[in-house]
C-alpha cells in the first residue's frame, strides 16, 4: 500500500443551509471530474471475488472495477460496468443508504474514511447524462412473449430493464400520471431531482423499448383477468402507498396529513410552485412531524422550504435510534429543524373550527435493551405537556394498497397486508410474481431494485421452461 494514501475522503460540495432552505435545488452538488478522480484514487481496488463492498450491494455492482475506470477517465467504461447490474445509477447514487450496505464493508475503513462509493456512482451517472454518454446494452433476440409489470417504481423499473434485455416485450402500468412511483411522488427535489428520474425512464422507453401505460389503475382501469389473458407473466411491484396513522383522539382534525399526501402534493403536484401549478399546500407558522425515518426528514425539510417558520420532529426514542440516514438528519439539523426526543403523542386538540391547534405529548424513558439491542419507550406518569401547531404530519410508515389485491381474490396476502412469495418471487397464483415494497412493506429503493432484478431472473426461467413451483 502506498505510504501517501489519503485517509480522509474528498468532501462533496453542498449548498449553504442558509440558501437552500429557500429553494428546492439539490443539496449535494456532486463531484467534479477532478474531485471524483481524487476520491477514486483512495480505493484499495480489492479483487472482485474478494471485494466486501460488492457483497454489500443489493444489485451486485462491481464497485472496484467502475472506480478504476474513473481513475482512467473512462466514464463510459465506468457507466457500462455499473449498468451491467444497476439500471438506475443516477437514482441509487443519491438515495441508496450506502453507509449500511457497500460502504459499510469498505476495507479502506480500516485505514481511514471509507470510500464515498455512492457519490462516485452518482458522478458517473451525472457526467454521462450531461455529456451524452450512453452505455452499450446487449439485448437478446426477441422471444415473442409479453410481461406486464404493475407499478413503475424502483422494483418495476429494475425488473423491466432486465427483462427487456432478455428479449421480452415489457409493458409497465402506472396508476399515477407520471412514471417513477415513489421516486417521483415520495422523494423531494432537493434529494432526487425529477429530471434524473425522467432521464432514466426515457432511457428505458427510447433505448430499450419498454412501454409505459400511465393513469392505469390495475383492477379498476383494467381488470386483472384481462391482464392475465394478454400477458405471459405478471410482476406486481405496486409498492406501499397506503399511509399509517396512530389511533389518537382528534386524528381527523383539519390540518393533519399523512406524509404520503404532503409529499405527493409537493413532489408530484409541484405545490411549492403554486399558483404556477394547480395544487396548493397548507402553509402556517409551526409544523410537527411524528416519525424518525427518511420520510420524516423529507417532510420536515420540505416544510421549511414552503414557508413554515418552525418545524419539529417528534420521536419517542433518542437520536441514536432514529432510522433516518445520518446524512439526512445532519442536513435537517443544519437547516433548522428542531428535534424533540423521548416524546409520544397522546391527543390532538382542535380549535372551534375543527383545525389542529395543540399536540398533547407525554415524556418517555427507555427500558433496558432487548435481545435485538433496541430499547422500548415507556411513558413517564404525569409528564404530559402540549405544543401548539398549525399542521401535523404522520410519517410512521406505509403499507400496500388493497385495491389491486382485492381484484386478485386468490392472491395470498400476509397478516401485514403484503403479498406472500416464495424464494423465486412467485406468488401462489401461476404466472404472477411480486417484489419490492408490495412484498417487504416500506423499505429502501435499492432493496426494491434488487427484488426487481432477481424476479426478472425467475420470470425468464418460467417463460423459458413453462415450469411453475407451487407454494
């Protein structure tokens, strides 16, 4: 190992917090070519068969190989290596929790800072997009069979990419008026610009030949029976779009939103540009968010940008147990989001017009760790207090929508409301596969992509052999 190896990672330029809370521009500005090369040169270039970073990647990107191409200034080569297994690098490079996956296993971490793999992946995708560089994708001979994919989120897009490469005709059905699923309705512009999603979708359309059917609610717009007659296989990747609420007194007051609705209005409907766009969003002085994940951070940070003066995160445990990425928590703190830990809501109080006015809270203390290491919050008697709010957002998770499932009556559903599959992503109905959040419940973009990729392999196997394993 060279003696002068750099132990500190090359920092990525970011918008100043004082400026970015007034716009929806991307916070992270990404590496320049020179900065990317400097960061890439820190890599130890572990052999692919031994590189732990690859084993930590849900879509098996050959990380040392694409990083080597960056050092050689061969960005097309780097892109083609990534695209061998990852169809959406501009997206995963931004929203994938690399610190818990590839970067967590990085050998450089034993000597200094781990390699900034996610930002290097994003750099390759962005540089290629801005310079008109396209990867050469090998597509097999047309097989004369059709696959329907229900949902155009990360699982659906990933599955479509791999199936069309194998020579299948692929139609993706999307309930909303834009393709991308959670990528367009759930993640704010300052984390994932929508032109990045459009570029990836357009690539699938124009370069790969994938067909998209928007405004198509399977089970309503098109009966599921009709899809089964027209297609040789179906992959359900309908996600988890139904919000969860706490059963609290006053939960139906005006001014209370699910994170899903709040973010959909802002991200998909461009409410922050009202009246230029038709959809408004409630604005006020003080907003509170119940939750501790990335979605809660997205809501809180978006609220500041649409004009709320004070924004609070209410969480029942302490900071160390928050499920949001550390980067997202850091950005929220920099932007002025206030955190209240060890509190749980007990009642929501409205004014004479039925609008939310006060969130009543009770303080918690944590029990000793259980077998998983997690500590349970327990209310402290007589520690109740309240805070005044104009708006309250629930960001405590989502579950799959029942509309589709109700129209496939034989489909086996778990007690959690998710689709039951076997190890081959097969449901109990012949010809129907499923993956992503519709199976897992709410999870990460890259895990959904991994499901789509693996499901494509089993769909191909089924269509080639005609064999179906009952489960």
